[in-house]
C-alpha cells in the first residue's frame, strides 16, 4: 500500500509540475478518473495527498480541462528553437535524477539552469532536461510582462517555461483560443515566411509551409486561433526571440546569438494571407511592439552576455556528447 501511495504522490507531482492539461492528455491518461479516485474518501487516501488531488481537479475544472488552451502537443504551432534541445514532457519513469547542490554554478540557485534537472537513464546517458518537481514554476498564463525584465535571457525554451516567460515547452505559441496568446517565440524555422523588422513582425500561422491550396489557408490550429483571438481582445503578447544553438547560422539579425531573449510586449493588429513556395495560402499576423519599452538595439547589445554564451556552448556540447 505504501508503494502505491508513493507512486500516486509521484504522479501528482508530475501533473502539477510538468503537464499543461489538454483534452487528449485527460482522456488518454485517465487523469480525471484518477483524481476522482484519490479524492474519494472511501479509498482512504492520506489527507495531504487527497487535498493535492482535489486542488489539481479544481484547477483543471476551472480551466475546462484545457479545452481553450493551445496544446503543446500540436507540432503545427511550433517554431522550433534548436535541434534536439528538449523532449516533450514524459510520463514518470524510473531513472536517475541527481539533484544539484544549492551552489552549483549551472543548476544551483544562481545558475542559468535553476529549476531544471538533467534526467538520465540507468547507464548514465543523459536523456532530457525536465522541470524539477520540488521547485514550483511560475505560471505563464498572464498577459503583460509577468514581472520578467526586458532582455532576460534563457538557455532553452524549458527555462522560459519555468520562469513563466513562455507557456509551452516546445510550441511557438502559448495562450488561449478565447482570450488570445500569452506569448510567442520567433525562431529561424519560418525565416522564409516570417518578416522580422524588430518593432514590427509578420508571424506565420500553422502549416504555412505545407499547404498547397491556393484558395484557402490550412485549417487553423489552436495556436493560430489564439493569435486571431489576440486581434479581437487586443491583449498584449510577450515576444521571445530564439537563436537556438550558438553554432547555427541565422538570417534574422534580431535573433540572439544563442538561447532565447525576452524582447517585450507586442500587439497583434491584423491577419493577412500570403502565398508560400508551393503556391498555397497561409495566414500571417502583424505584431507591433508597444511603445515605451527599452529599444531592441539595447537588448541586443546586452543580452546574452559573453558569460551566458560561454555557458550555453558548454551545455550544448555536453548534450551532444551524452544525448
């Protein structure tokens, strides 16, 4: 019985830390049924565990079990930030997780990877970066700066997720299909379609490369719907730019040397149709940077710092050696 409760505790921590609920996760994982069983007094679940399950259940009920939220499972919403930098959130598994020392220069309190842990399998090969279940992450479900300073730099997208800058581990758009996007990531994936002029950005919707229909764009994904909602609500959108790995050639001069940089608030003002190289229509959104913010040129000059670039190169090299 003790082992069953220990597994349930791990499951609840995993849900609370690593998962943004979606209808697919709810249904395929039986999450609602599992939480209901943990809440049911007839099952004699320890009080603290039952309260944690009840808190999660109420949270997911309030969020309509992710019906309105852009899913991080949808690959069509992604503008990938770097090759093989992170894996999607995995189910709890037996492996080796060495929690770092508080003063660890990389993963400690003052390190650039604070809040993240390297998960390894039994033979010591590093598999992926994961959010630490013992450290609460900051929610990204907020419009505005979310107390994130302009120019803040993140090594990987999972770090931006931990600090509440961006609400998705992999996808390029995070937000609600009813109230709009909270944040987007501009990366090099769509350089042939997007136009980044710094204060004005033309950001492409989902499936922009693949569509071949010259008369109508591809069906809108949840991410594209969120950008449409941003036009209607005029809620500001946090914009992060991703340079990926430090050795990747990029045409966009506004992308950072490596990692991701928070470049401030933009507003989505319109959507227009454009034609891709296959002759198909795609949707492109115009975003305008809000006035009164630190100039992009200043953010580019100061972020990332030489020390951050050096640390990122070390992390990337270690990933390639052990991944």
